[in-house]
């Protein structure tokens, strides 16, 4: 396993609670849209075993051509040791990234794509949308729906509807509006539905999709095979193959 040590080169305050840490991009480090990485703070590998309280899974909210690795996270007043360190971490501090992989690349299959997310889950989708806006090949349209009860919606310049590019972005601040809209979107029987949020959020969205006749093959989750199987089998009982054919 290769550990990339790099440095924080900028910290952006996206909203009062959400920050993006922009890291220098090591020369030989690249990634696909939708990737997550292991983001670790200094000292994580100082002992015999890795110190898990200094490591978190984080999506990369940028694309390689931006030439910086973006990590976007919410830091509440009451927070973990990891986020407490992030609260006061400074530009120039060394951090590590390793085991980078995308479970949610953009499926270019001439279909409509729906991005369903909650809060900072939108960070996972930012590179997918940028990739699509730069090159729309084999994607009919993208529709993003995000719920954030803080009403401080993320990345407003990227997530701005662009009718000429077949991109629609909707932000809502309450569950009633969210699930009403999700139900409407799920009327598209051939769409591809990406979901990012807590497991509870994922399950609730999948229940809406299942009721509308959407099949597991049409659902993309930011989970490895085992996690995907666990969640999908709870909503689609009686089925046991939830793999997506690589197209
Ligand atoms: C594939 C993947 C991608 C991911 N991508 C991202 C990403 O891009 N951005 C991101 O932010 N997360 C991402 N996550 C989730 C991330 O790994 C963390 O689990 C998440 O950010 C929570 O961090 P934390 O454990 O440090 O807890 P915190 O965020 O600090 O806390 C979680 C909750 O517990 C409460 N809490 C924590 N400590 C206390 C305390 N002492 N007292 C009272 N309440 C407390 C907090 O208020 C909060 O509501 C991803 C996870 C996966 C699996």
C-alpha cells in the first residue's frame, strides 16, 4: 500500500460548518470522479497498529485537472478527536492519503442520471458534475437533489441549474420536500440513481426507488461490494446479486 504524504495548501470555508482542505497533489497521484480516500493526520502510523482515530474515509471533491486534492467536511461544535484537530489545523501541515478508489464513477450509458444526497454528501458528486459539464458524452442529463437542513447549501456555483447543458440542481431544507421530489424523479424507469448520505438516508431513498419499480442495477452507492450487498438486500429481499456490470 502506498501512503502519499502531502501538505494542506489552502483551507476554504464553504459554509459556517463546512470546510474544504485543499492538498498539494503529489506528482504521481491521480483519481477518478467519485473517489474516496483514506485521509490521515500526522501520527496515525506512529505505533504498531494504525491509530484509527486519526484516519477518516473522505471523498475527493475535486478533479485531477484542478491540480489539488479537495477534502470537504462538516465540523460541528461537538465533534470527534479527528475533527477537533481539523478545527485548528494550519496551512502547511503534513497529512497522508492512501487507498483511493471510486465506487461511483459517472456511468456514461446514454441515460438520465439522478444524484441524491444529503448535506456534505454533495462533495462526492462535485467531480461527477464537473466531469459531465466538461464532457457530456453518453449522458442524457443530470439532476441533483440535495437536502441540507442548515440551508447553507454547498458549492452553489457548480450546483447551479444550466438548462443549456441539461443540468438541474435542486436544494431543499426539509424531508417532506425532499422525498416528494425524490418520488417524482423516480418516475424515470430507466434512470441511474446515485445516493450518498448516511445508511439510514440511503435505505429510505432506496425504498422510494423500489416502490417506483427501480431495480438495484440502476442504483449506485458509495460502498464496496459487501456494504452495497448489506444495504440493498435489506430493501430488495430475495435478491442476492447486486453487482453492476462494468459497461
Ligand atoms: C466512502 C466514504 C466517503 C466519505 N466521504 C466523506 C466526505 O467527503 N466528507 C465527510 O465529512 N465525511 C465523509 N465520510 C464520512 C466520514 O468518514 C466520517 O465518518 C464522518 O465525517 C464523521 O466524522 P467523525 O467520526 O470524525 O465524527 P463527527 O463528524 O465529529 O461527529 C459525528 C456526529 O457525532 C456527534 N459527536 C461527535 N463527537 C461528539 C461528542 N464528543 N459529543 C457529542 N456529540 C458528538 C457530532 O455532533 C456529529 O453529529 C465518508 C465515508 C465513507 C465511507
